[in-house]
C-alpha cells in the first residue's frame, strides 16, 4: 500500500488523456456488465459505485449513511447516468457521465492536494490518475 497525493490537476490530466481515460472507462464498463448484455442495470451500477470509492469524493457521503439514504443516493446517481431514461446505462452514457464526475472531483479538489492511501492494485480511477501522473513525471 502506498500513499498518493492527488489534486485537481492530477484528475484533469487523467480525464484529458483521451486514450488512457477511455481505456479505463471501457474496461470498467466491461467488468461491471456482469450479465454481458452490453448495458448496466441499476444493480450493476450500484456495485460499480461501491467498488470505485467515488462516492466519498464526489458526493461527500460518510460511512455511517443509513441504507435507505444510500439507496436514494444510488437511485439519483443512476438517473444521472441514464441520460435518455431508458432504464439502463449504455457505454456512451457511462463514458460521458464518468467524465463529468471526474471533472467535478477535479473541481472539488482544486489546487489543494489530498493524500489517499491506496493499494498498489487499487482499481479506482483516482489511483489510475495518480499512476498516470507519476509515469509522466518519471525521467
Ligand atoms: Ca448488464
């Protein structure tokens, strides 16, 4: 486990790296589409957010949030993703909303770096953002 320092520019650079970002998002989408029908259901998306640990960063939820409230929150997230109200989230919707969310996180972080303790194999996008920055900083 290591501690990484992340600020808004780290996240923005990750989102701005079209190839890296799309690859990460597409991989994540494929991993989340448990029944391989090409779209994410409400339940699949909820699992996504539980595993990505984005909730804490983007929505300011703490661990003590009661279950009903979490369900409401996940419903509202689902509605954000499901732009056309079809009841499922397709890859295009997922890409565009992930971009917005990551940029919102970047905005929230601003130029104030935060420290995050992450496992080396942490699947979160924030970890990938930090890795990308580290790889660019390397000589
Ligand atoms: Ca699915």
